């Protein structure tokens, strides 16, 4: 058996285990339609739902593991069963975010601030 936060990190759905645990704690991850805690033990056949911005991604646990695996091996442990509509919804959100901030408008990004600081220090 595997803890949900460890499993989400091991199958590369999250960059770090602490990010996975935080999202589980905040209710963005559900197992079989129920909110769970980070220590929840997964079983083969469980359905995971992960809310990212406006879309809900769904996965089925095929096999359990404890250690992080390479990206090519993820398919052996996790099956993506996300409906096409949710994927389209997420792509639309990403496109809207790209168009949201045009160059030179709005709050400066971290890179912009670094460039400004570098320019003023020289």
C-alpha cells in the first residue's frame, strides 16, 4: 500500500511530495469521490480526481509503488481517464492566462524585477 501524497509524487503528478500533501489537505485531490488526508492508503483500482484551476483530471491506480519512477514508466502505475472536455477546459484556461498579461502591462514578473534591479545598479 502507498500513501496518497507519496504516490502522487512518485507518478510525477506533482513536483514535490509537499506540494502533493498541500493539495490533498486543501481538498483538491479526491479518492473515489471523497476528500482524504495525505496519509490515506491507496489500493489498486482507486480513482483519483485532481482539481487544477478550472478542470478536474481523473486517473485510475493500476499498480502501487513507493519510489519515484521515470516518466516513461508512469503508464504502468497510473491510467489517465480524464474526459476530453476537461482537457479542453484546461487548455482554454492556459490560453487565457497567456493572453492575460501582455508585455509591458500589469505587475512586473520576477524576471522583470531582476532586470530592473540590474539596470539600476549598473
